[in-house]
C-alpha cells in the first residue's frame, strides 16, 4: 500500500542550467519528498557582460524547497560542474555532497578559499559505490573525459530508471580510466526509461580523437622551442597538465604554474597522485628570473581570452612576473569555446605584436583533443543504452536538437525525445515520460566579485548601454508648492556623441519642458515617479529620432531653492535645490 501511495507522486526531471548553453550545469530529479541535485557549475562571462566574474544558475526553486534537498551529486571536477558549489552552499542547506576523488579535493579547496564553513558532509564515491538518497537509489559508472574520475549516474526511482552520462567521450586508448561500456550495457539490458546525455560535440561527425594523440603535438613544440615555453590550458584539464609535465621533464624544463586556479588544481591533483612531478621540477614565480629561457615551462590560464586570466594580463603588459621576451613560444592547448573567438584573437594578436611565437591548435599542430563525444560515439551510446526516452543536455539549442535527431536515427521514437530549456519540467510516471506546463525559475545569475548578491539582468543591460550608447542626465528643477517647472531642464551627457551636441541638448530640453508643463498643469499633483517616467520616455524617443542612438536617460529632480545655484547648458547660473 505504501508503494502505491508513493506512485501517486510523479518524478520530475529538469535543469536549472546546462540547456541552451555550454556550461552552468545543474540538473534535478525531484518528487514530493526528495530533491537530488546533479552538478552545480558556472559559466564565464562573455564580452557583453561587463563587470561580471561568474554566471551561475538561479537557485530560487531550491531555496524555496530546500527541506526536500537530500544530496548534491558531482559527476566530475570541471568548473562548469562544480564552480557554483560555494554559491549554492551560501544560500541553500545541502545535507551531503557525493563526489569522485579529484572533484572532492577541488571542492574542498574552493570552500577553504571562500572560508565557507557549513555542516554539509563531503563523501567520496567510486564505481562500486551505492547510495540511497531519499526515494532514489544511486549507482555510478565510469566514463572517459578530460579529467580523471569522471562518472555517469544511474538513478532508480519509484517510477522508473534514469541514466545521465555526465560529460563523456568514448576513448578506447585513454590516458586514465576506461569508459565502463559493459556496465552501461547491463543498465540497457535491464531497461533505461530516460537517458540524459552530453551534447557538446553534436555538430562534429566521427569520433573525438584520443587524448594520447596530443602527446606528439606537445612534444614537437618542446623540441622546436629555443626560448621560454608558455603553455595555456584549462586548469581543470588534469590529464592534459600531466602530459605537459611529463614532456617538460623529458626536455629538462622546470615547471612554473601561474594563475590561482592552475596552482590550486595542480596542488590538489598532486596530493591525490593524479599529477606526478618531483619537487625539484616544480618552481615558484620568484624562481623565474634565475632560470635560463630554455629551462622554463610556464603553465598558465587564459585559453579563452578571459580579461583577468594570466595570458591576457601578459598580453597587456600588466603581469607582475612575466613580460614577453624575444624567443618566447606561447601555446594555446585548447579549442575556442563558441562566443570567445574575438577575445582569444585579440590576445593572440597582442602577444604576437610583442614578439612571441604563438602556436594554436590546428590540423598542423595537434595540441588539443576534446573531452566530449562526437556523433559516432553518441550513436554508440544510444545503441548500448537503448533508452525508451531521451533528453539531450549540456549544449546550445542547435546541439540539443542535433543530438535528439541522432537518437531518432538510432531507433528512438521522435515523440520520445525532449529538447528542453532551463526550467522546463519532464515527469516520469509508471515508466512513461512526458513534458508538463510547469516551469521553474531558471534565469542566469550574474556574480560581481565574490558576493552572493547577484547582479540583475537589468544591471547588465545598463552597463552595456553605457558602454555602447552613453548617458544623458536630465536635471528638472520644480517648485513642489506651485506644482510647476521652474526652468527648462538642464541636459548633460557623457559618451553620447553627436555632431551638434549643444543644439541637440537645447532641443531636448525644450521638448521635455513642453511635456512636463502639460503634465504638471493637470488636476492632480504629479509624483516624482511620473516625472521621471515622462522624462525617460520623451528624451529617449526624441534622442533616437534625432541621432539614431539609445543613450541611458537619467532623470534627476531637484526642489527649487533660491539660495543655491547650478550652471545651465549656456553656463548661466540658476537657483536650485
């Protein structure tokens, strides 16, 4: 009878991040008593997000339902899967975090850096672990990715089975653990009701190259470099860093990590044996000036042109320790994430202008292999898992759509594939999946610095407007006793360029004065809010008509005071508040 009562409550599946985007992964499995969170990552800001350091998921639904949260499960240790954990723990009570070994070490480092002390238990799992989380039973299977200890997850719910791959590729010659294809096949034999799978490389046909193919490309660069080597890669790509370390030791170059995340991740990976380097080969930034150029290999961050990353600061000549020298070879051991091309090209051009030889990944220089499955691996996954229903995850919309089409080609009924957006909810009831009309808040939350107070979308729009369009301030001097405008509005602008600035200011002032006088002659006393809204509407409309620009309009209302003065547009003085 108890089981039948449980079956009344459906199981909900939804994402608060990771759909329609590459990054910010956060997926949830929920019923009436249990919320299981899978991953909690960040994305990094693009050029149109001035002043933003991180973009994190919207935790509103989790905050409102935190009494149901039983656990957070981490699939692997990349920033787009663990980077938002500190922000989550500052706002939500998470009783326990289950995580593989290296990811757990990285999370501990994050919590120590942020000085976060919460009662959350941190529990390590491996391929043999099994846990009961509320109404759900969890098992794990190893997958191949670009960081050790990457796992997929099998979730047994009262209504059926769910499998999520995490980030994966099927690398048959990996530098670390194999993908446990036999375990996935056994799950498929028992029956998988819903599969969630990584879609990042859904546009790429064939197979993703093995990480081992990168070793020769890196070795070629080392053999040809006569001066210092600066290699930039993702700080969480532990497998790549280990290959660079091994090659550096082979060519007798000392390794100097730069960048907070690079230093922290190397330290954590060394503690757990994932990066093996003798102490005498690992040097500090202060040692750089004592080493010959051909004895140096600098490992740093900045592959995506991030403004505050090491490589960007070097390109601007703003780094404390590193200035580009003749003979320097700078290597980008990565591929460009969509949206970052302009930033990366800017950094490459600046480094080249300073005299460095810049080497990027290409058909001629095999310096990077993706950690994500291409289309043939996705097909193989479908054939092994044989799910009844499929929900592509972790990808921009076109990637999700392509992945869903690929699943249909592999035999899934098109009606059983679901291309969702963040916040949309699927339900699993008696082994059947359907889309609902329910929608949970899933906006992007912008973080400025380390504050848990988010920057709203409107603030980001304001910053963008100020950069692109400039600002126009409108000063209104009113007499609240008589409910009248004392003088024509005073107009000041910054960053708003026009061929006849003073003439446009005068016309704008006259147009606003006309509308404000109409408003204030009405039967009711006008509020400050009404005055501000009128100024914004009139000024924005007039300025766009005259200049085809949309500057930010800032109304400033001053109460009349005959004892104080301000300067008018024509530099004459006026009494004011």
